[in-house]
C-alpha cells in the first residue's frame, strides 16, 4: 500500500512521501492523557497481523469481486479527496 501511494504521488508530480515507522511508544506515553491515543493502542494488533475478510456476500450481490490494481485504487481514492482532487 505504501509503495502504491509513493508511485501515485510521483506520477502526479508530487514529491515522494517520507515513510517511517509509526511511533507507537509515543501513543503509549500519551495514552493516559488522551482517549483517542488509548483506543489506538488497543487496536495496535490490527497493524501487526494480517486480516482476512470473507467476501462471499459481496460476490453474491455484485456477481464478481472488483479487484482493481493497487495503483489504480489508490489514485482514484486520492483524487476523490477534496485536498487532492482536480
């Protein structure tokens, strides 16, 4: 996902985004003072392990599962944002 965002940004003339690890230690430090940080700490497991979701209901409804290439999906999402759109 990160590489797709970098490729899309470069394709649109943007600078390559700086990529670094998320400072989980900082959230832990600030958690007693901020409810949102506390909740994010509780959801950290979502970033540590892959999550597989069943798509049978989607396929039943649509007849197929739309799987655009990552770059195409990222580009459409970013261009749809008020800050990034045309």
